[in-house]
């Protein structure tokens, strides 16, 4: 915790695949699980969007 308001706040380090987890607290592990779940959801949504675009393009070229 910063003693003075003008002290820079520590940024949470992003999760790195394969990193040593033994030094992380239960709270930090829980937070990282949440971050990774949110990222998986974001990736899945992007995949669905790209699949939809691909399907639309394939349908367009089948008509022609």
C-alpha cells in the first residue's frame, strides 16, 4: 500500500504460461483464474465472430 498518494501503485503482473505458482497467494491465484477465464471468453467470442464471417463469405461464393 502506498504511504503517500503520489507514490506509483504496483501493477499486477500479467499471468505468464508456465510460471512458478508456488509464490502466489490463494487470492492471487483466484484473481488470475478469473483473468484467464475472461480471456478465454474473449477468445471464444472472437472465434465465433470469425466463423460467422467465414460462413457468410462461403455462402456468398457458393451463390455465384
